[in-house]
């Protein structure tokens, strides 16, 4: 097994530096409260707060109240989340900067809580304008949080922008923490030494997190992007080992759709009338004048596609919706040779993202129809209460499935995929699962984890690589067990997942990484049994809770239309993909009596 030594060293350095920071802050607090206070040297500390309290007035009270609100927990968390999302979403995709800012706020808070518990300093003996929280007066949490957030933004403005106003913007941001500190003393919540300690804690946090995530990182220019930010289509890789996929197509120019009949499966909410009209026009431009449109329904997730397909009436299937619509369509056409074109207009669109299709639905269809065919793998999952069901993206159980189950449909429709993050907060403290794994019929492996995800592809929203080595043409599936322990474990897991897109070549990741927060496995068949029934999901669709989840790869089962890579040349017959060989004795598919109906597993046909 090999690992990314650079990433591992960076994460170890982060843990050690945070530990040192905590020790320094705790030692300083104990020195002030146990040694300096005993010598009577803290009299000016109390005097200054009393002077401020004696000169209070209505206007100053209102100003100090708003300054305190600027640095309280809801404001800091809300601003941090908005800034991190802004850094992660296209076209920014600033992974290191997002980790720096979010990590700074999180680490500062963790250090503050530990130090406050150890020092336990009483608050100033003056009338207070705020209710005293149960934490110690040392160090000031408001000041430390404001420096981690607004000071972190100032660092990003100075180091990651070239605007002539950057010094003014950074200076304004850096004024916030000391002004917040003054307001906290005015309101009787902290001594001056507490405020100084808060400033020190925030500064140390920025230095620690910045040394890990910012130092040595290249800043993408306006016309460039970090290597690996968005996985390219599977046809665009320059070199590939024998037996893996190559884009298929006939003679030069055959990539265009030409004539034939298209069956368009439309999710009415994801694909509104205006988009449907543009899809229709795009198909007409490519010679597909014979179009049959079908709308999805809760009990018919692919409309009447199954009937159309059984009658042999489709030369191309177009899925207009999210991953659920794509999965339902793929269930029908997999193994038949009828190509599937994706119009990504759902919430996640993970298969389209992993295949390198444009995020704009109309452009994605245009690029696919101008491209060629490629055969990709699918997976098939089954278990207690779950009949064998095809999936194209991921199958999971535990934390992710519970998050998907509890996400409000109305919130998802309004916010898109960030709505999942809000639902996730409800399950952060749930107990870990006890589970047993068998890979390709091998020995049982016992583990504990918060979630288990089996992936045919590996990239999530915002380019996060949950399964760095998963590819839809590899001939196997990837499994990750997600089991972070405490705030440091969650931070290490997030850093590992978000750091992957910054690498040109994903490292081999079988085994535990990120201090054991994640563990990876590779197989053609994966059996997971849970100690008790757990929430399960398939391509973002919730399933009944169950105590078993089994998945097997179906190599090259689904034909899709994908953009042709630049300077692509038609493949020779020897280049056309054949399914990857299986390991001797490996059991892959479901039991014979649990296989999908034969009508859905027709032999693959030759290229059209």
C-alpha cells in the first residue's frame, strides 16, 4: 500500500501545531490566573473594566451590542459558511483558501473551549450588559473567533487578490477584532488580558492553518485552474492501460447523432418547459426529428421508457433530470447498446460531473451529441428489503443516507445541494455503526464507521473527491468507510477529501488515511452487514432501512454519449473497450434468482 506522504506529513504537522498552540494558551492562562494574580499585578486589569463601566451611555451601549453580535457564534458560523461556499463553488474553486478559512474558525473554537475549561477564570466583577455564558473569561472567544474569521479574510484579500483596494479592505477587516475586544470589555464580559489572549489565540490559529494550507500553494490565474479541479471525461485521458476504456465511435464524423428516434425522459420539476423547448430544438438540430417525450412520476421514475424500449422504439434515450432520473433510465437501457444522453438539471448531477459534461444542461446535450459513444460500468445493489437495483454513482448507508432522507424537498428545490449540508448537522453526533465487510467473497472484516459508501464514481459536488480512484470504466467498485473521531478527526477527513482535486494524479488510497478518519477498499463485489438496520441510499434516492447492502460491478454495461476529446482520433478495433478481467474465483453479481429480468439485460450491440 502506498500513501501520499506529502499530504500525510501536512496533516501530522497540523495536529502537532494545534497541540502546541493549545499548550501555550493554557500555560499563559494558568500563569496569569495563578501566578500574576497572586502577586497583585492584575489590578490594572480590573481597573480598566471598571472605568469603562462607569462611563456607559445609551449610544455606546447600542454600538457595543452590535459589535458583540458581529462576533457571536451564529454570525461567525453563518459568515464562515457563506465564505467557504463562495470559495468552493465555480468559478472560484479555491480549495486551499476554503480550508484555511473554515479550518481557522474551527480550530480557534476548539482551542478556546479546551483552554477555557482548563483555566476557568471568573469574569470581571462589574455589572454586565450580556448574559454570562458558562465558559471562562480567559481567553475571549468573541475576539479569537473574529480574528480567525475577519483576519483570515484579510489574509486572503492580501495574498490572493491584486485589487488596488486590497490594503484598504484588509485594514478594515483587521480593525474588527480589536474593536470587538473593546466592546466586550465595555460590556463587562472580559478583562484586557482576556482580550489580548483572544487576539493571540486567533493569530496563532491563522499562522498554524496558513502554514498548512496556504504556504507554497499556487494561486490560479484568471485563465487557468488547478490541475484536477474538475475530472475530465473518461475519453480524454491521454494514456490508458490495456483493457480499459477508450471512446468509441465509427468513422470520422460519426459522432453526430444523425437520424433515428429519440425517447426523452423528462423530470417536470427539474426540467421546466423553457429548458424542455431548448432540448427539443437541440435534438432537431442534430437530425433527431422523431422524438417521443415521457414525463416521470413518483411511481414511474422513467415514465413509459420501459414500454418504448421493449417495443424497440428508441435509438437514443435522453434523460432530463438528476441522478435519480438517470439511474431509472439506465436501469432500462443498460446492456442493450442503446445509448443514453444526459441533460443534467437535477440537484446533484454527479454522474454528469464525473463524466466531464458541462454543467449547463443545453451545452451538455450539445457536447454529447457532437461527441461519440463510450461504455461505462454500472453497479447493482441488493439486500434485505431491496431487490437488485442498478446504480451509476454511489450506494451508501449511515450518515449520508440519513442526511439525504432528512433533507427538506422544499429546501433542496430552493438551495440545491447545499440543503444537504443543513440536514447533515442533525446527524453529526449519532453513534457509529458496527459492520462487517466481505470483498469478492473473502474473509470478513469487522469495522465501526459513521457511513459506508460504495462508488462507481468518486467526485461529489464542488469537486470534492470522496473516492479518489473511482472511475466509471475501471471494472471494479470502490468502498470508503467514513469514521472521523472528534473535531480533529472531522477536520482531517475534510482536509483529505478537499485536498484531492489539487493533485495531478490521485494517490493509491487502499487502507486507512487521514489518521484513520477514512478507510478505502477496492473490489468487484462488496458485501456489508450492519449490526442493526441502517438508513440506505442509491444515487441520492432513499431506500428502506436494512441490515445488509451488497453491490457488484457490471463492467461496460451502459452506453453513454460523451463529448469527444480534443484532437481525438477514431479508435482501431483493438482499442474498443472490453470488460476488465475479474480476479479468479471472485463472485461479482447477485445470486442467480436475484438477477434483474432478462429483458433488461440484453446482449450489447455493435456501435451504431
